[in-house]
C-alpha cells in the first residue's frame, strides 16, 4: 500500500490538476460557457469533446466554468468555517467554566437545526439586502453575484460547528501544559496566550479538518444547486450540471455525456481531498494507527 507521504503527493497533484483545469480551461476553450450557437444534445466529437447540452452549449467549457464556482464555494466556505470555528473553539476551551458550558450549549442547539434549511433561508431573506448593500458601496458589478456570495458565506457559517468542537477539545488539553502555565505566570494577556501560544500548536489538526471541510462544503453546494436553490443559470457549478444531466437520463434516450464530465471531476476532487485529509491526520496525530506501506 502507499505510504501517507505518497498519498499526500498524489492527492496534491490531482488537486493541482483540477485547479489548473478550472483556471486555464475556460480561457483556452474556443467557446463561452453561455454560448448557445450549436446543435443541442450533440454527442461528443472532435469539436465538442463532451458534446453539447439541451441549449447547444459546449459541455466541457461548462464543466471547467462549474469547477471554478464549486471549488470557490468549497474554499470560501471552508475559510469562513475555519475563522469562526477556530476563534469560537479557542475562546470556549480556554475560558472554560460557565462560559464554556454556555457556548457549547449554543453549539448543541445549532447542531439540532437543519443546516441546509438555514442556508436556504439566509439566501432568501438577505439576497435583496445584500444587493442594496453592494449598491451602497458602489459595487454594482457584484450585485448579480449576491446570491453566490450569500451561498458561500452561509455554507461556511453552518460548517464551523465541528471545527469549534475539535479546537475546543484540543485547547482544553493544551491549556494545562507547562508552557501555557508559564505564560500565565509571566502575566501575558488571555488573547496573547490564545492566539500566540495555543493556535500555533493547533495548526496540524486545523489543517487536517480544513481539508475535510472543503469537500463537505462542495457537496452541500452541489446538492443545493442540484435542487435549483444555489447557482442560477446561465452560471454553472458541478451541481447544476448534474441536475441538468439527470433530466436526460430516461428509457427513451440517455445523454450520458451531460453527467460524465461533471461527475468525474467532482468525484476525483472529493476523493483527492478526503485522501489528503486522512493522510495528513495520519501524519499529525501520533495516537492514530499509521497507514502501512513503503
């Protein structure tokens, strides 16, 4: 079997390939993602490597464009989750006592709520307010992307709960270590101890769960887009492409190429991210059994 080091190298290489395709693909393609000037539902050929969709758009170009949105959703959502979860968990674990109890009960309450419903409500309620806010800032160009901005932020705000619990548990252990007690004796402030001494010692576990949060956010974005509640046409994400393709899988005709590209890219990305997260966890957590192999 592959060692953890080899798994990390292979996973990073696959992710680099997907990111490169998302960046260069739409620029190198001779077609625009919303260009409808071709025959609809044309099977793959030398001109359209993944065929065309029901509106005559090149599927491969739309897969590249969809990769940009899906990967951006995963990264932005994960960063929002990282920022909120790490700060919340660090404060809760270090302060302890009644403050920790109240903060963790709040997390328990949020865990009991249907998280995707929260994202849907957030988008529905705040979409118009977000557009007005962007207009007030003079950013009219971004108004048409207000739904996407809320989607990215909302997914991050529902994914921070696990990160907060993990960080809080690590902080409860670390704050009893001699180097933290020495910092307290020297009179260092709580914020300095938390963010100067505790967080650097949490970087390994944070990195691991960050790599595992990105695929979770991508899946949730794809699910919402699949239901028509996320990215709106003519924009595309892997979720919207799968949703469009699913409508043409029936006993009469099967336009398999509508699902193949987006499905393969999404599966490859999620597989690489999960393998990367598992391998990093194996390297950073000495208490876990190691991945065997040469």
